[in-house]
C-alpha cells in the first residue's frame, strides 16, 4: 500500500520533468497516481477464486490512505 500511494506519484512525476509536459498534464498524472486502488480488484479476486475479503480490506485501506496522499500531492503541486 505504501509503495503505491507514496512512491508511485514520485515515479510518475520525475519522468514528466524531462518530457516537457505542461503543469496541468503533470498535475493530472501525479494526482491519478496518488489515488487509491480500484474496486474492480475485489471483483476480479472473487471471480478468480482469490481472497476477496482481503482484497476488499486492502482497497478500503488504500481509499482511506489516499485521502492523505492525494491532499499532500495536491498541496505539493499547487
């Protein structure tokens, strides 16, 4: 969870510096990277016989944590 919500926005942001993207393009990409996991993960876990309960807990945890990370990224990008 920490890797996706904290490191991934940085991993997305660094290449945008060398690609010459506009500020709004960079902000959109970084904020999208800071968002929580998709709910489709739970559906796929259940469909393929995996632990859907664990997947649901992880999606919930990333959703709660993304409130902090998205706000932090928004503040850093503003």
